[in-house]
C-alpha cells in the first residue's frame, strides 16, 4: 500500500497542473495512469487486509468496504464540477492530493 499512497498525490499533481497550464496531452495521460495504478494498488491492499483481518466475516466486511467506496464514487461527481470550475484543475487536484496525503500517511 505504500507505493500506492506515495504515487497517488504525485499522479494527482502531475495530472492537474499540466492540464491547467496546457502542457502536451501525454503529460496529463501519464498523470492519469499513475493515479489509476495507485488506486488499483491501494484497493488490492485494502481488500487483502480486510480478508485477512475479518476471516469469519470477510464477506460482510468486503460488502461494507464496497458500499463505502460506492458512496464516495456517488458523492464525488456532485461537487467535483463546481470545485474545478471555481479553482481550476491545478488547485483542485492539489486539494485532492493534500487529502490523499492526510489519509495515506497517518503518523
């Protein structure tokens, strides 16, 4: 999970600021690829952790995790267009990267 937690803010920043500054499309696509890979890495690590931790109740724990992930996927499109319209892609993705750092690097 550590590589995914390190790559997510990097990918968000690499996706947002080049899009706002009109860099070539490949830079934004590389950032999107990094974000996608980091999300998959984190999802697989979380899924494995839930299976190993809640052995008897693994199905219920997985269902709860999927439900929470679905709620987040439902809620993000509700505020994202207004956030990007008000802040732009660079600042909007910087806020998301800061949230990813705060959630991904607890000390």
